[in-house]
């Protein structure tokens, strides 16, 4: 079954300062989340092992608009892509 993924974070950030994204997943049937794949929208893709609740990234250029998206994998394999966060 596909987990329900939620991303949240500040609407804006400061140049060369870490931007922290909050991650949440509800896995049906007591499944276990094994990793997140975060696309930061600036050409950087980050894989985070386990069920992390936050992840940070530093953007070189702000105030550009970046679309952040994430996917999660369970121990059974990849799951659905989350609606992008801007």
C-alpha cells in the first residue's frame, strides 16, 4: 500500500543558510519507511535513510523559487511521489 507523505517548511529562506524541510509519512498496515528521496529543485537530489522527520539543504541562490518534491520507499519498494512543496 502507498504511504501518505507530507512535506512542510518555511515559505522562504536566506542565501547560504540551511533550509529545513519537515517530513511525515503514514504507512498503512504498519509498514516501515526505509528512505526518503528529496529533489530540492536546484539540481540536487538527496537520499535520506530511514524515516527522518527533518532534512536540511543550503541553497546558493535565494530569492529564486524552487519546487521541492519527495518520494518515499518502504521495505517493500518505492512508493508514490508527494505533491511538490514550493
